């Protein structure tokens, strides 16, 4: 530990010849996005290709909904029967 008086305090040396860097080609305007938006990318797909596959996919979706509904109805019926069986005890 150093014991110094007020007049003996040392401050760090400062470089007085510092110059900030300049960017010659820099302009302070906002940058515009160069990539096209998602809507512009997907628009041709939905105009041409998606229309051809829509009906086939809609039919397949309906078949899947029916196939998923049948086991749910069957399970609900089984739970109702189980509740009736426990109620009869």
C-alpha cells in the first residue's frame, strides 16, 4: 500500500494525438432490404402449383379426419359404458 499525499497522486498518461477513423463511403440513410418478402416468394407457387393439388389434398384431409374421428367416438362410447358399469355397482 502506498501512502501518497494529495499532490503526489499519479494519473494515467493520455495520448493526445488520437484521431477517430473516418468511413469514406458511409452514408447515414436507412438500408433497404434486398431480399424479396415471403409473400413475393410464395405468390407464384400459390397461383400455379397449389391450385392443381388442392382437391386431392382436400379429399385426403377429409379421409384422415374421418379415420381419426372413428376411434375417438368409439373411445367416448367405451368411457360412457364404463361409467354406467361403475354406477350400477
